[in-house]
């Protein structure tokens, strides 16, 4: 089974997959949080979405409350925060565990991919990014400090299109 076929839920609880959310698109999967010092990265993620959506790209945000409780809200609160403060127009999934015993199967697969330093394994913090091809291959992994505007990330997105 491809990463794109792993069952997930949208923020409003509807069952789906990356393949359904992003048919024939490359996907940047990002674990997000609304009360994190990195939360302003939402603005860059929205810009990426707006810049590349017409070329076959989408961001998928995955709220996660595993890092110091920085995503404590309900689905409705998360949706309102994202829309009101950042104009998020990309899909958001249900709150998800990305590490530990309850790690979602999507993240069990994603975390097998190594970053630019050759390190695989646990997500380090909020706003870790995984670029997934249209075919379901993890093309790149970017740690939380890599912003959506970083040339390495932008170049990887462009090459995936």
C-alpha cells in the first residue's frame, strides 16, 4: 500500500486518504500547532499552496498536540484559528499523534524517510515537513527550522511538479 492510500481523517472527521485529498498532486505533509513559536510558518505554507496549487501541489496540515501541548484546541477551534489568522486554504487532518506508541500509520511510514543529514526516526517538533510525490514516494524531509520559503524546500517542491 502506498503512503497515499493510508486511511486518515479530515479535521471534520471524514475518512479519506492523501490520494483522495490530493489526486495527482505532490503533497507537503506538515504537523502543525497553533500555539508554537513556529506557528507563523502557516503564512509561508499558505503562500506555497497559492503559488503551486495550479501546478499540481498541495499542503496538508496535520494538527498535533504532542509537543508541549501546543495544539490543545478542538477541531472547530483549530479550523477557526487557521482560517482567521492565516487564511489557511489547504486541507487539514484530524489531530494526530506523530510519535510514540499511538503514532498514526501515516507517520509510521513518513518517519522512515531521512532528512538532509541522513537522520530518520521521530518527528522532532511542530512544523516538520515531508514532501510526498504523486506516486507516494517520500522525496524529502525538512526539519521544523526549515521554513516554507527556504530555497531547498522550494526547489524540492518545484522538482516534484
